C-alpha cells in the first residue's frame, strides 16, 4: 500500500529544480533541504522521465510529418508482403510436389 507523502508537489518541484540548476550533487542538496537522498533522486528521475522529449526535440515540420506518414505507409505495405510470403513459403513447404 502506498504511503501518503508529507511533501507538497510545490516542494518537490522546487527541490528538483535546485538539483537541476545547481552543480551540487543530489546528496548535498538533500542534506540542505532535509530530505533523504534517495527520495530526492527518485523525484529527479521521475521529473526527467515525465519531461524528457518535450524540451529536447523541436516540433515536427509539415515536410517531416509527410515523410513520416509515407514511411509508415510503406512499412505497413512491407509487413503485409512479408506476411504473405511467410504464408506462401509454409504452404509450399507442405506441398509434396
């Protein structure tokens, strides 16, 4: 059963920002704000997991979106052809002729 946290979301956010914006190790920041180091590490990991792709990559342009759509279509087509060829190979492997 999950334990109810005694830290507010605002406190967690501020603690994570302290770690990310300073050059201090997590353990030092944890000592300064009186939090267990593993607790703070887990908050930082969770923050990075939730916010990973949002800031790292710029939005996709129209030309990239069209290219991606075409590649997805081609991928579906090749998967269907591959499936057909597998079935044909299985059929001809069973045929004694």
